[in-house]
């Protein structure tokens, strides 16, 4: 607890001091921070950080899965149209899947927290208005689903845009891998910063993991295509 500075005694005392009024005149006024306001600010900051981190991870999923899909199909179908259509299908399917999964997960959390609020409301004899106010702080499954879908689509759009205007297969493949590598480093660093950890190692881990995912997909599809499966 913070202590208030005490005033230094004066060599010359006023007449009020002799009559015992100096304590009132020199008593310091201290203001304590509102703990409730601090808790609210910390809670809001934590929620924003969680949303940002989830968005970064969703974008990373879209980036890596779509890039691996495009590189894999590109191993057997080298024309740009096939690669773009494959990436677009991956973007749409992945965004819908992510949105549905996030919706179901957050709605389950919403139901649990709402039931707990209702029990607390009955025990504390709170009004319906107070319950409605607290319900505003509960997670919104529709917002979560939309945010997850948008984040995935943003990540998936990176390799699509990189490959869209390049006709040469080898150049297109190299540009996709290079662009995805830079994006993986950026997403990994941003996720690390939001998690308050040094960004170098997480970024490199994500980069190496992305290379492995794209390499395995390319190799297996190439093998399947060469064997006539």
C-alpha cells in the first residue's frame, strides 16, 4: 500500500499550532486508486490480447494449409488456373470449418457461463436488469465465428495473391514458398509478442514447421501422381 508523504515540521509555528489546529491544516490528502477500475482495465486488456492472438493463429492456419494445398496440387498440375482454384477451395472450406468450430466452442462456453450467472443471480436476489448487464460481458459466438473465418481467409489470401499473376510454374512455386516464409515469420513473431515471449525462436519454429508441411505435401502428392494413383 502506498504511503502518503508527511510534511516537515516548521521552525515557526502559527498561533493555530499552539491551540492544536496544525494537524488539520497540514494533514496530507491521499487518494487511493480504485481497485475495481484496475481490474476492469486488466480484464479488457487480457480479452483484447486473447482475441488478437486467436486471430493471428487463425491467419497462420489459413496461410499454411492453403499454401500446402496449392504446392501439393501444383506437384501434379502445373497450370496456374488449377493452383488458384485449389487454393480458393481451400480458403472457402477452411474458413467455413474454422467458423463453425469456433461457433460451437464459444456457444458451449456461453451456455456454461450464462447458467452460472443465473445461479448467482438467484442466490444474490439481483434484478433482471443486472443480469442483462452481465450478459453483455459474455463471449459472443457469432462474433467469434466471424473473426475466425476472416482471420483464416486473410492468411489463405497470401499465397493466392502471390500465385495469381505468375504463369511460369517454377517461378510461381518459388514466389509462393518465399511469400509464405516471410508471412510465417511475421505471424510467428506477432503471436510471440502477444504472448510476451522472445519472438526469435517461435518464429523460426513456425517457419521450419511450415517448410516441413509444404515439403511433405509436395512430396507425397508428387509420389502419388508418379505412381498413377
